[in-house]
């Protein structure tokens, strides 16, 4: 059989496959629609005649009243006869107040009388079937000089409505026949287009290639008008499905495991981050295990427990090397191992250039609008590239197959996705950017902006905290790279691959791990008061941060000072505990910031302290999550005043810890959390007086208002937990993997 015959046969089968169901559907629609149209036409006609009857009665009130006063039956009947010359008004009758029919036209139905069939009301219109056909009967009251004198009965001929319905039915049948012929013609035309070209076009669409660049403009142009609409439709359907899932499904560790086995068929999950979830350090008592103060670890670690995968990270602890095996592996958590931690070793020089230099003196201030100038050095950039290559090699060595799911975490590994993509094209790379993404003008400061963007576009999915950050990234790529940016579908196509840019607001485990073992609120408060030497009558405020200039600690302390100055009655009645974990202390800007925080805290204490009272308790030291939770539960107010933050999980941790539904959250508008925790007191941390007023409002807020606000926020954090965050990304990854498999199958058939 010739190729032309094969293609013709395919076209014919495709035509019949579309046309026969189409004819059946059109016939069914016509069958269902015609009775509906008949009912609607009748309803509209009745409504028109009701209004017409009232209008006629109103117009006849005065002349009819005069004739009734005269009592001349002949004049009244003659007048009625002239009135019904209207082609629609069939008969008229007049009934007195006792219900007797006094005057009527010759055409008035004898069986009608002065009441409507089946009703005792004179105000209700009715339809009556007479031998001559269907009529509309309306009974309207007649008044003479404000005195009711009876009622006027108007009988309208409805035959015109029946004729209208018959015409409408004909038009509908003709319309559906014409529509069926047109759609069938279009279907046949499409079926006879090049089958191979269609499949190739669909294949390229599934893979995200640019159709215009892949094919000549003269061929496959039929796909052009459909692609944008199809992508927008798929995105809308996906958004609706997500919303439905958010309202009906509860995500937890068990649900996430089910997702992995059902949607990803138990595929291998690899997480890559700079910071490790557990740090082994040498102490006088032996090796101790610490958990770092990191929002990334807080969010990702519960996911890894559910996935039982492999986490690759920089081994920074003094005893990290002592506890790993020959492959640099160690099972964690130490008390109940559930996944594998693979450690990468860096020299002091490498850590200085890659981590402290390019990542935290360059990218970190570049992405955070916190008025610290980024510093870029070529030597740091070379170290950054080298370490990204080392982590890429570790990912490849840990991969047990050629298509694992790899979760790349944060700004330390902007180059890593493309490196993985080149080595393992079938891998699904999900990159989550935990910090904000700046506008294109700000990002343009970076000397290696194109290289960073190209590296990130090796991702299958690129996640940010908010849609605003997604838009910034799309605009940045549009500004600096030759790529096809589709804002409607939030995708970027470049060199035959496509990256989905999506917002995935990160969250925490709810309830937090070990929450059931925590003491009661009253016990936590007693513990903190005793540990900090705080009076029982003193209200407690709390801040929990890394010692970082983006966290707004200086602005927070100034607001505290302003509040004490404006409300002297709070001196002695309120103290503030600032937990500030040391961070990046080798960087000069962080050293200077540490000194400024200590100096400001000392200044406030010098000004407002008294015997037995210290307004600010500054704790620049590491605290384990369990201990931080004690402070959360003891605090009357928690202040999160970041100058710029991707999410800030401290806000959600405080809400999750307050199972008593008490306490108030003062939250910066420049955090991602402010887009979710609307019941917090939202402030601009740069506005010191506004933040001070919010702090005072929090301290004086009635218990019932605290409960209402906290209950709503706890519901949000409970529903939108870290498992839902991970599930959203993994579900998107599963859909992408299914689409790629479909494209591969189509490619094999061609």
C-alpha cells in the first residue's frame, strides 16, 4: 500500500471518528433544546401579555368608569367590540364586585365566568385551552374615583405565540444542520492535513520547542493559533485542580509517600543543598549532633523523611568526617535513620570563594533589597563554578538510574541544573529558589548574569515563593537571554527544552516534630521567665533570626525603643528576647552588623533598665528547634520584621507552636508570609513609629481578638503545610515526566 493510501486511510478514519459522534451530539442537543425553547417562548409571550393587559386596563380606567356610571349596556358592549379589533385581544368582559359578569363581547367564552380556571384569585393570569386554541386570560381590578368597581377580564389570543414557536423550532433545526455541516467540513479538512506534520508539531509542543523555529512558516502553520490558547487552557485547568486539591485533600507524610509511589512510581529523589540537615561537632563530652538554624532545613527535612532519598550537602561540622562511611554517607536522623546524607568536603579556600564570596557577598545582597552593595570577584566566580561541578558529579554518582528526580535548593547552585541536564537529559530537575528574585535592572549588576540564567534554565521546574518573584525572573530572562518567554503559561523555551516557572509558597511541618512532647504553655512561660530572670507580670516579646542584615533586627530594636518612649507605662512591664543565631561571621558586613546589634541592645538596656528588669535580652548563640519552640510558646508577641525575605518560616513556626490560640504576630509586609498570614499585624519595618504602634497594639490586644486571629492563621498553616509544598512540585514533576514519555513514544512511532 502506498504512503498516500495510508495517509488517506488515516484521514478517513479520523474523519469518521470525529463526524459520527459530532452528528450524534448535534442531534441530541437539538432534541433537548427544542422543548426548552418552546417553554422559554411561551414564558416570554405570557410575560408580554401580562404587561399588555395591565397597560390596557390602566388606559381604559377613565372611559370605562364613565360608561359604568351611565349604566348604558349597549354603549359598553359596543365599546368593548371596538377595543377587541386588536388582532391579539380576543375578548373582553366586565365583572362587578359580587362576581357577576355584567358586560362582555360576543366572543367572550361562556364557560369562563368571572374567575380563572383552577384559581380563586382575580390577580393571577392563566392560560386556557379553548376549541379555537390557547388563550391568555388576565383579570385586572377597575376603580372609579378611587373606589373599586369590579374587574376587567382580558382574553388574548395565543395562536401567534404558537406560530412563533413553530418558526423557532424550524430555525433551530436548520441552524444545527448548518452548524453540523460546517464543523464536519472543518474536521474533514483538518483530517486531510499532513498527519506526520501534525504529530511532529504535537511532539515539539510537548517538548516545549518553538514551532516557528523548528518548522518553516509555510508548513504546520495550522498549529500556531492553537498553541497559546491550549497552554492557557491547560494552565487554567491545572490551577482549578490545585484549588480543588487545596480545599479537599490533607497532605501529610503518609500522603506524600503515596504520591511518590503512585505518581512517580517510587523514583529516586535526590536533594542538593549547601547546608546539611544535621551537623556533627566535637565537644568535651564527645560528638554532638546539631540542627542548623535554617528555613531550608526546616522545610526540606520532613520531605526527605517521607521520601527516604539521598541528601547531598556540604559537610561543615568538626566531626562530620568522623561519622561517614567510605562513600561519605551517614544515615540520619541519628535517633531514627530514614534517609541518607552524602557529604561534600570543601577546603577553606573553596568555602571562602564559593560560599562566603560569590554566594553570600554577591548573590545574597543582589537578590535582597536590603541596601548592602553586592561584591563580585572573578576568583569567587571560579570557585563557585568549580564547586557546582563537584556537586554535579556527586549527583551523577548517587543516581541509580538515568531519570531521577533532583531537588536543587537555593542560590548556591544556580549553575548546577544545566550541568545535571547535560549529563542526564532524562532527569527531572526541580530548582527551588529560597530567596527573593530581583527585578531585571537589579540583577543586571551581576557580571555573570547570562551564565547564571542559563544554568538555572537547565531546570525542568523552577520554583519561587511568590508569583511576583516568578514574574521578575521571566522578565529577567526576557531581558538578557535569547529565549521564548511565555507569560501566559509561565514557561521559558530555550534550545529545545522548556522550564516551568511556578510559585510554590514554602511552609513547615504541622504540627511540628516533637510538638506532643512539649510542656504546656504555662510551663514554657515559667521556664523562660526563670531562665531569663523575668518577672511574672512582665509581657514577653520574641524575635528569632539568623544574625543577618536582611532580617530587620536593627529596625525591630528601634521600634521597641520607640514603643517604650511613647508608652512609659510599658517600662518594667515588657521585655524583648532576641535569639540571633551567628551566621557568616567571616564576612565583614556581618561582623559590622553583629557589632551594631549588640551596641543598640546595650543602648536600650542602659536607657530603660532597672534593678531586676532588662528590656532587651540578646542571645547570640545557636538554639535547637525544641528549645526555640519553648520560647515561641512563652512569648506574648513574636516580631518578624525582615527588610526583604522570600518567605520567613519563623512566622509560621510561631503560629504552629501556639496550640493555645493566644499570642500576636507582628509581620513585615516584605516577607512572603505576609501574603498568607493576613491576620498578623502587617507593618513596614522601615517605618519605626508604625512598627512601634503595632507592637503596642499587640501587647494590649484583647484575648478574644488574639484567639480569632491565631485560629485563622493556624488553619492556614495546617492546610498549607510543607508536605503540600513538596507535593505541588512533585505533582508538577510527574506531569512533566508523563508528557516527556508521551513525546518519546510519539517520536518512536514516526
